[in-house]
C-alpha cells in the first residue's frame, strides 16, 4: 500500500508541472477563409484578381464558386454558406439588402458588362461582315445564350436580339446554358455554331485566340451594372472587407478593365 501511494505521488509530481508550464503540441495558425459566389462572366478576371490579392493578403484564402447570378440569389435567400456575392446584375444584391440578408453599407459596383456575338476561329460564318445578322446565316442551327430565367447575360442577349430585329427569326434555334460560361462552352465545343456571350470571357487570354467576335452596341440591351454585397452571416467580415476593398482599388479595377468591364 505504501509503495502504491509513493508511485501515485511521483506521477502527480511529474505530470502537473507540465500542464502548469503550458507544454502543449504547437498548433498552426488557421488562415482566414472568404467564400465567394461569383457570376460566371468573372471567371478569368477573378482568377487573376485572386493571384494579385494573395500578395498583400497571404493570410486570406479565397474559395470561389462560379455560376449564374439568379441561381446564387436563390441560394443566398436561403442563407447559402457564402461570405460575399459578386453579381452580374445589381438587382440581386439590392434584393438581398432589402430582404435584410446583407448590410446596406457593403453594397458595391465593380463594372459594366458587355455582350458579343462569338464564333470559333475556323467558323465559315462571316461574323465581321454580318454582325448580328450572322445569327440568321443558313449554316446556323443552334445559337447558344445563357438561360434568361436566371442569368443576367441571358436576359440581355434576348433583349438585344429583340431590339435588333432578329429574335423572332431565331428563337427556335436558341439553346440555353445554365450560365454564360456554359453558353460559351457550347460554341467552343461545336454544340452550337454561334452564340451571344460576355465580352469578358471572349477576351480572356485562354479564349482570345480561339474565336472571332462582334460587339453588340451597349444601347441594344439594358445596362449590365455589376456589383455585390457582403452577406450578413459572413464568417470573417474583416477578410471579406479586404477582398471588397481590393476589387475596388486601382489595381483591382485595372484587372477588370483588361477583361472588358467598363467603368462604373
């Protein structure tokens, strides 16, 4: 009994000082994470923004999902796990503010989107000569656009075709991508011969040499004012604020201008 008591006393003597002195296994500091919901037309521009943002903010990790703004709005209305929303239509962020899901002071605009008619480089369609009338070419059986039900670029494409007098002649040939990026992929993969997509995708370095374009006049469709908000349930507001500030900085705006987003 006395021997057992001595062993217990010795164990307490050894273990307790370790706890008191704080000898714990070192733990790596966790980086801040910003979960981003971004309109599909931002894909290439935002990839460049991510690289530029990391230089002054190596402690912040960006997790970006691309899709149609309308789909994101529906998800965010149900509090989807994102911290900041970049929309191709300012109406969606403003609705989130109206619904009490985003603080009004976080609203921002980052540019105005542009539309182009696009064909692959080897297409026989004389796009440069025909302009919007190229959609009527007999060789065209499918015209790709983003789905106007939830994609701002799809709604703008439909309106442009109406104002320019071709919609009724081509409406039965339209095929819809879930977002403008998917519409672009339809044309690139020859699932459609031609389509209407965003200037920002058509002018991105990976795509610039793959096709030819005709820019649709800005007055032929409703202004595509693009911007966003930080969501009220953002897990790290300071990190989300840092991303917002960078996008609106001169460096961020310069990147966006290179991808065809005109000024606010």
